[in-house]
């Protein structure tokens, strides 16, 4: 077929534009929000600047006045931030709090909007669903999960759904009652998955984002006494991983998004040595590439690095890197997958590590800041 010159040019422009990949320029810097435990009114949520060329961290600001704003979540529209208030008494109720903040789009500064009850004691983890309509919370002492609707202006409404976990497991008194330790929304936004340390179960709930409703859908068991803590889905939506706090292991699952089912694939240690006294795990995350998994070991004070088999989802240990501090309660992988930032709770410091994109190994790059009792690391690209 022959095309007239002008039409040929239009045809080429259209086809190149249609099939060319949509490259997104890497940001020059990111904001990094740090949730903390608070001993004084002067402590609270901190925000830092991360330079993406060097990994340098610079303290920018802090919002004080809230009790234990430990774990954080950022709204998909990047305009709001939410924090659990890890307490046991909320206005006379045996519950914690959940707080909403507006984010200044120029500076990253936070403005308090409102607070609601978490309906259970010591809320320790929260996420937002993909639509931005709901904040989902796991209560540790309360052993429960809850969904809180979000208004268009970012404010939290009262709970639309609450589920109390029931039962116990083998390790008494640690597992004498339920302890909800995390909650995550599935890749298709159809299910919520909650790891309960006290039950040795990863519970699956049907999730209706429009109504903010949670309904029982099933569960997967881990080894008795393992103590499942945090959970991460693989970017491909086919695999998932839970890190077990007590036995210092990671359990890999295959995930069925249509049925909301988890099938165990493997359980692997996070340590290069035998488990010692005072050791436990904390955080687990999958690299944006889907090729690597990272977990933190408290007491051993290391980041465990695993490669992920792309076909099977199984793990292979490749590195154990010192976190350069004590009690790595949490860490974050920046959205580009270039840096890992670890929060050492007991030593009160934040360190940046560079990630080798080919091997997944992490290496300290000499940049750090001091923050009292850091608990959570979250990134925001402006």
C-alpha cells in the first residue's frame, strides 16, 4: 500500500506514539515520612528529603503532639497521610486512634485533620485501598481489623466494618490471644489479608471498597508458634510472602486473586545462623522489579536479602547486611527500587543503602540521620 507523504508522516507519528513505552523520568528527590514512638510531646512524625542521585537524607520537618504515630499510609492522590496512634485508651474506650493529615504539596508539611477510634487496642499497622476510599487497620492488643471510610477532603469517618479475631495458638502466653499485626489489600482490591501473630494464621477477607465492608473469606496457616507479622504481595499478583516474627522465617505463598486463596510454597529462615535469644523479625517487602525480597531481623540487626524465582515464587537467600544500628523495626524501598532506607528503633537512626539492580544486594552509602524511636518509613514523590 502506498501512502501520500503527509499521511505517511501522520501514520508514523501515530504508530510510534501508540507503541512506544511510557517512560517516567526518575525524580530528583523524594520525601520520606518517618513514623515514631513518642516519649515526649516534642516527638512525632518526621519528614526527610532523599536525594536520588546520592541517597543523602536531610531532615526537613516534624509534626509533634500526637501519641505514638507509629505506622503510616499515604493516600493514592498524595494529598493526605494517615497514622495509627498506638495506644490502648481512646477517649475512655479500650482502643487506639487513627489520625488523618493534609500534606502541603510544596513543602510536604502536615496539617492535622481529624482522628477516629480504631475500635481495638494498640493499632499497629494500616493501609489504604487502591481507590483511596478506605483506611484499613490491624489492632495488635485488640486482635482485630477495622475499615474506616475516607471523605473527599481526606477526613476519617467512623468505622464501617469491624471484625474481632478469635482463638489462640501454641506459644503461651505470647499466643494466648489474637494479635492482628498487619493488613494488606490484594492487587485487585477485592480482598484484604491480615497476619495474626497470636493465631498463626493469615486471614483473608472479602473487601468491598465502595461500602468499606470486610467479610470472612478464609485463611492460611503457618507453622505452629511461627507468629506471622507483616505481609507483602508480589508485583505480578501471583505470589505473596509473610514474615514470621517468632521463628524468624518467611513463608512464600501462591495467591489466587479470583478466589482469594493462599497456597503455601516454602518456608525459609531469615538468618545465616541459628536463632538466638532476643531475636525476631519485623518488616518484609518485595523489590519493585519483583526479583528480590527483603526482611529485617531484630536482635541480629540485619536485612536478609532473597532472590525470587520468577516462575515459582520461591526464595533463595543471597545476603545478610548489617543495618548499622539496633532493632530494625521497619524499612522502605523507594518506588524506583534504587534505595533501601532502614529505621533502627533502639539506636534511633535512619540509614540509606544502595540496591544493586542486578543482584539485589544492599550496600550502605554513608548517609544517615538521627530520629528517636523510628518505626515506619514511607515515600512520597511530589
